[in-house]
C-alpha cells in the first residue's frame, strides 16, 4: 500500500480536480492533505447561527444547464455537478468610488451590460460593443487552443483569431484606450481587476477580457451549502473512483531519483515514505523547491526567484442580527475603491495603513435563506500587495487585525450608507497569518504568482511544456499555469491531472 | 512594469510583440538570481506562534490550588500567543488509551509568548482530570494543541465592559483575562462574579485580589458558607444587577447547570441572549441502556475494529482503543474530529453543529455523536 502511480499533495481546488482526472485515467492515486478538511480555501465554518463561506464570492464560467460555462462542462466530465445544489448570482457587481462620485451597478448579460453602461456613460455603446466582439474572439481562440492541448497552429490562429494575436501582448488599459472606451466607462468596466490581483497597466487584456466575458455571458453561480459542498463532492467522487484521501497528512519531502532527477517518492511528516514516480503539487513552487526537495536544479531556483507573490489575503465574516433590508445593504457584490486608477489603488493596497479597498458580498442577496430569517451574512475581502503583514509583531497582531476590521466596516458603512456596527452578532477575521496557517502559502498569499505583464496567462500557457522541467512533477492550483481564482485552479488541476495521466501512459 | 515596444495596436508590430512574449518570459525566468529560496517567511513564522499546532510540552510545575484542583504548567517547544479566554487541548497516554481534553488556559498570553509557558488549572472531576491529579508530575511530556475557541473579548461587537460569571473551576479563562489586562495584552473592563461553595474552594483567591485595578473587579459569592466580606447564595439577577455595568457583555464559564440558571436570570434582566458567551462544556455520557457496538475505523490505510458503548461518544470509544484520532473542543463545535460515516446510525448530543454539506455527505463529529448501531468510519490521523 506504499506505492501509488501518482500522489497529489494538497486537496485544494486544483488538487481535488487533479486527483479525479488521475483516477479517471486509471492511475492509482493518493491525495494527501495536511488540514482535516478538503478544499483549501474552498470551505466553510460555523459561528453561532451562521455558516460562513470561507472564500468563494461567485463561481465564474459555470453558467446553467442550457448555457453551460467551461467550469460546468468540466464538473460534468468529473461527475460532480449533480452532487451539488447550485444557485445563480443575481447581478454582476456594484462598484463604488466615492471620491469620484462613481457608483454603478452592472447586470449580467451582454445586452444588459452594454445598455446599463450607456445609461451611466452616454456614448460608450460603440466601444462596449467592440469590446464584446473582441472578447468573443478571444474566448473562441482560447477554446481552440484548449481543444488542441495548447499546441495551437499559428496559421489557424492568424487566419481565424488574428485579433487575439494582435491584442495578445497588451495590457487592459492599452487596449481599452485604443478601442476608444470613454474614461468613465473604463472606470466602471475595470472593477473586476481585484479578482485577478494585478493593476490594469500590468494585467494582460486577454486574461481580463476572457474573465469579464465569462462573467457577463454565463453569469455566476454558487453552491448552496457554500464551497465546502464542492470540496466534499470532489472527495466523494475520488473515493467512488477508488482513490485514497488522507487528511491531517502533510507531505514534507519529494524524493528524487539520482539518475534522472525525477520524482521517486513522497515523505510524510511522520517519516513514512510513499513510492511514486508522479507528484502533482497543489502548492507553491516556492515551497516545493524551497524546502521539499533536496536537489533542485539551478534553473528551477532561478525561475522561482523570478516570480512575484500576488495578493496576500484578508477577509472578514459578519453574521448580522438584522435583515439586509433593515441594514440598508442593497446588493450582492460590491467593489469599493479609493480611486478608479488601478495603479494608484494597487499602491494603496500595499500597506495596512492605507488599504481600505474591498470586495464585499452580502450572501443573502443571492441566497436569502443562507441565514436565519431576520439575519444577514456578509464577507469582506481585500488583498495586500506587499508583505506589510510581515511587519506585524505577534504581540500587536490581534490589535492590528481588529483595527483593520473596524476600518473596513466603517468604510463600507460610509460608502454605501448601510448600518452594520451595533448589529454584529458574529465576527471572524482572517489575515495573511490565517491563510499562511491553513494552506501554508508564503506570506499568506492567496493569489499565487502575480499576473505581471511578462508572467501573464498567455505566456504561461504557451510555455507550459518547457516549464515542466522535472520528470514526474507538475503543479496545480493558484501558482500554476492558469493563475489564481476558483475556476483557474480547477482548470489547472484538470490540465496537470490529464498531463500526468499521459506521462504515466508513456512510461508504460 | 509592462514592456514598452513601439506602440501599434492592431498592426503588424502587434504580431511581433505577441511572438516575443514567450522569449521575454524565458529570459526573465533564466536571468533571476540563483540565490537559495527562502525556507520560511515572516508572516508564516508569526502564524506559527499564533497557531503552533500540536506540540510536545514538558510539565515543569504542578501547583495545588485547592483540595481538589491543581495548576499544571507546561514548557512548550515553541512560543505561543493567544486571546485570553481561549483553551488548549492537553493529550497524554493513559494506560493503553490516548486521551485528550480541552482546558481553558489559566496563564497569560505574554507568558506564553515570552517564556513559552502555558498553564491549565483543572479540578478533579472525571477520568482524565483524576488521572492528571493523581499521576502528573514534573518532567512528564504531554501534547498541547493550538489555542482555540471564541471565548474572548471581541472589540468589534462586545461592550468594553465585560461581566464574567464563573462557577468553581470555571474561573480559569477569567484568571487569564485578568492577567492579560494587567500585562496589557488585552484592554477592556472586567467585572468578575465568582461563585464557589466555600471560601476554601476559591481558586486563585490571593492572585485575583492582587490583580484588582481600575480595569478589574472581583466579587466572590459563597453558596454553602456564610462569611463576612462575601456575597452569599446564588448568582441571581439581583446580584448581577448590583455589580454589572450597563450594556455589559456577559461571559459565562461553569457547569451546564449554572448556565441554565444564570441564563434564566439574564433573560429576565433583558439581556440579548445571543450576545452572551458560554464556554462550551465537553459532551459527557448519555443515559441509555448498556449496549456494545462494533465500529470499524479506517485511518489512512489501516483498519481497526473498536468496541463502543452506547452511552459514550464515538470519540471516547476510539480513544479507549488507543487510536490516535483528532479532537479539540469535544463539544461538537470546532469540527476538528470531522469524520466520514460510511455506514451506521448515530445520535447527536445537543444541537447539530455540523456544516450543511457535512450532513449531506454523511460526515459526523465523533466528539458529540453516540453510536446507535455497528458503524464504519473514515477518520483522519489525530
């Protein structure tokens, strides 16, 4: 029982999907997870009368049965869609930049989105139509690339998807400017940027456009019993397929073969060795190459040193003892910024002292029955774009954490007019320390490696084959080729899982 | 920063730029320094102090507090910091069993941070506490878990005036809180109403008196003894009203019987009961007909069969059999013992505190579940 075809380290979103793919491909698979629950950040927790979603704001690219997004299609083929009860998110977002008098609520649906934008910014219609036409082509190009497993024929690309190639190297801001989107429309349009964690001078247009396109055309979904339901459904599926899942089991070392430097096994924290030639690591290359492997090729050290940590997570969960109506919370999904200049906002998000930007959700506005009648669940999230929490000393930690919580609540109240203070029955706050503890990510990073210009989605996908340098070692999750976020992590597990099945078959 | 090429969106240059993206990334990855990668990070190091995980700890001091209560002070392997009011699980091998219990920390947060010392104060009242009282000695090595629980002052929602109502050995979290106020690791006003049978039963009597300040007051209530300088009888609404500041947040630590009585009094005084905090008590035995079931327990790739008494929780059955299984709060709430029920029937002790999806996919918390049939479980390593 100490020998497996493949070991998946970490039962986060990427690891869970990778394990299912391995099993579907006939590989004898062990999934080890150091925590006592699956999902990584995809989980939930209870406080008093409330069950809080730990991280999922809305699942992108899921769609409905009749208008399925890629995530639903993936879940269908994994065999988990029907194990989960889904609900639809009612609207795209409300973005508020009080200092600029910007307050816009945007719907799902291309026509609705364009109409609403025209309402807020007369004269924006043409540029919005241009955007959606472009985004449609990008989406089609990505579907083509996926269908040929990343080995796109450049002739086909140029003939059928030439605009994908043409805009492919530009940032969000560069392309939106060039298609003539009015400034105010861009300010509203760019609101989703914090979901990708890089500012719009840096962020690849293709990456952003494909995300927005998926949101607006497919809507967004959410499991009723929180993301914990997805994670448990995946574990259920793994066990149905004959896979082993061990919780409270930390992998501390990946052993390598002295002949080819490839994977030969995994060592668990109690010293036990598992023999395997294939590992899918659902964790940061910084951890794998920094402390889990003894002989790391210099090329991996250099490549890992080149990467930049993305946003470090901070979240607050409130259980309120009044209804959303009584509290004055109108919407499901808020983006609250100090400035619509994403470069400036990014800068403000580097420091604890200046960061009040937030993506805040009122779950009851999507799912009124998520908490007892007359109560409300909210969760607030922000990112820190530097290691500022590393400056917080343990003895100051609780105070800093609560100060930030208070500022975030007051900011939400000030910018929306809602009244939360005095109505808080339960509160829980997660900081980069919390994320570091639960998932072991360096600095409490929850977004993997930043989508910097040179390290964005397109070059990562194009270089997938050459980034795979150690035999038997592949990555899944937020640090991998699809970057971070729920859907991306699921896709990375799908890709690495299927590739590893291929590796195993090649070995015979 | 973005690479600036000659700008030409939607022209021939754009194609060249696109082609160059991989070359640029290749160059970036190859030209970064070969300096060793960090093995840890500041945030992760702080996280290890806040959440050190289960660690071996050496018992360095055992102090007799009252006739039936002792304080056990442990030297941790690494420093810890916590919110005064939290508990730790203490685990030790007792005979063939591996037994753990959650105990409120009775020492201060800064003592744990600066000296790696943590104390728990335990009254002789059951299997493990009796064993500790009679057997634990300096030099013994046991395991101490993460500081846990939400039984502490939460500045966002609580009043800065806390009224703590303690019964007997329920004093422990409040003694930690009083020390925390003194050392400055916590900041609020604490009024402690502490009920005991007799003066001799008061734990930390001198210590509490010495901590009295503008931030900390203590009122002793004796139920079974008349003595000058003390309040007498029950901790009833008159008494609470006399000492509790207006709009205070109330925290209770004591027996379930005490909770029932004091909750009734608080309700009559008009307190919002959802804001009153109770330190949860461990799930005990249930009163049913004696019956023994068989439970097949799978931990990683090993199967065990353990005997389970109908009147004891599934967790106790596994511990009795010497299995190393996870447990923390032992009151159903923390979910640390989260296990998959493959087959069998069970009853819950008290309210169902599981997550919604747990019930759906057949997960249980063995610490608050009693067996009603033979069972099969998949349990994480503890």
